[in-house]
C-alpha cells in the first residue's frame, strides 16, 4: 500500500524529522499537539493539526484515545510514534492496528517482548546474542539476591525489569551493600514503572556502550548499519554519540553486526531497531533492544547516506528494504551533541523564551531542532532542544569541525549545555576516544 496521510504522534525535533521525510515521499502530514505546543514548528509546518489536550504528557502525547480519535478524524492511513512517549508501547501499537491504521514500527509482540528486560534477555540468549552473566529471571527477595550474587560474583548490578533511563538501577559492591541496594532498586522500580520486579547482572567496571542499528522487513530480510558509540553519558542518559566507534575495527564490526542482523531475521522483526551492548575486554554483552527510531540516528545516516526514516516508512507500507548488506558503504566519521535547555553545571532545566538563535553552517554540519527565535521552551517535556551533528572524512577532522560549530551556535538567553560540550571535546580522553560509560559523570564532572 501507499500511505497518503501520516499522523505524527510526537513533538519536537523528531516530529519535524518525520514530517520532512513525509514531504519528500509526497505524503500528507498531521501534527498532534498539546496546548503548550500550539506554536511549535512541527505544528506550523504540518498539512493538518489537531490539539489533543493540555500540557501534561498524560493529557496529550500519552493520551491514546485522543490520538486515535484524531487519526480517525483526519483519515490518517498510518501513525508514526517518533521517539519516546508511546513509541515502545505495545498496547498502543495493538490499538492502532485494531482501528485499521498502520503503526509505523515493529509488531506489538516484539515491542512487548523487548520492553520487558527479563524476557528480552531470555529472547536474546535464544537468538544467540551474548549476555552479561546474571540471574535467569527476576529475583524475588533478599535471600534469592544473596544466592544470585554469589553465583555472579561482586560487584553486582540490580536492575528494574521494566526499567529504562537508569531508574531502578543500584550497585552493590559487596554483600554488606546488597540488602540496601536491593530494597532501593525495588522501591524505585515500583515508583517509576509500577512494577517492582528486578533482576541482577555482573557489574562491569569500565565498559563502553555500543549499539548496532538494524532494519528488518516483512520478507525476512535484515541488515545492520554498523555501530554507534554512546559511552559519554550522565545518569545513564547519552550526551555525545559518534559513529563509528573509535575502538571497533571492521572485523569486529562485521562479527557483531552479523550476530545482530541474524537475530532480528530469526525473530521476524520488522522496521528499525537498535540492539545495545556493553563492550569490555573485546567482549559484547547484550543490554536491551530499542524497538523504535533512536535519537542518535542522524550519525548513522551521515556515515551511510541512508535515510532511516524513509526506510522505516516504506517498510511499514509493505515494501522490502531498498538495499542489501553488501550495498552499505561506510564513509567518514560523525558525532552528535545533545544540547539541552539546562544549566551546564547544575543541570537544572532552563525553560523559557529564546530571543536569539543562530545555527552553525557549513559542509557536513546538520542541525535537528524545533527551536527558533521567539520560541518558548516549555517546562513540561524533555529538555533536549538541539541535536548538532557533524560529519567529516575522519575522526580528527570531525572533532575540529565540531569545535567550530559549537563556537558558532547561539541560543540565548536561556541556559544550555553548549559549554559542557565545548569542555568535553577539549579533553585528551575525548581526543583519544579512551572514555567509558562512567568517565563523564565520575571523572570529568566530579573534578569540578
């Protein structure tokens, strides 16, 4: 089938990203929005708009009945869930399909399977993906936790079964710390996800966070598009990503990429997905699979020349992947900086009106953002306001180009994390690519 009209069930830069690709495919767009986003750029540019509720996400971008009603009202063929909000909600995907609307994403059963961290690990093992040593299922009580910890070996990491974003995660360095960490993880998991189930893994000391971008279609085809290095993080939230990783060579890339693409082909996965790993001592360990478009997808697009959103839409419409594994040619290096409306030292959110915005320009510089001069950053949503992506022939040139772009960008008068990015790229650790997932938070930020 060919889509004539797509409703974009999201906001911000990702809504604009989907909208632009729809325009290139000659597909009409519908922007849903909250009352707080009535002047948002995706609302201004869409062919049709529907206000679906008040500022809180629960009243708007998470309001499934309102979104379905809007889609029926405008006669949308499909719904693109974007990133975050309902993009990995299996119930939403099922409801969309039950109303004879195409959900631009994987099958609901795959979303559900990978959304439960324990089931995801079981599935990954069955598919031949290497795992971090840990419990085979959820750990019910402290007695069970003590037994599992002895099997795994300290230090151990206690993780929420329905978790994400670092919530419901606690480390126990020894048996003396286990009980308090276990109780805290269960309590935090219950508060954040309404599910207090936790499981346990070995706590890796200095791992890197490396993810593999995959695509599958309805015809059993599956390919990988290389890796993204996502180890520069704060509180388990990515700050800077780059592709390719500075520590992965082509042989390793081919090996782990084949593992990932074979796995998604075996499970019959359809659409975009990302398999995330911890990498330490030349070994990969499965963390989770994200069943959606990733925030950092532009760096993969930069080094492959492939429009991931276009592929996602075309696959959802029933077409096969437009290329094969051997067609993919990696070119150069790309880095993405996530610029947030936050104080660069305290990380306190800084919503408010932007009176001046200047975007850096030049060959290989890309801005993904919803802001403009006069735009008011609302206090209700994620603080990410700009993704700055640079692409160059090699990593050294990419870092030089990034430095210049960060000097040029102007966002005033609100506070942003631009200065933090400037500081990071001047460090020897960044220049050498020798960081791990705890470097930014435990070393750089703790030295201030």
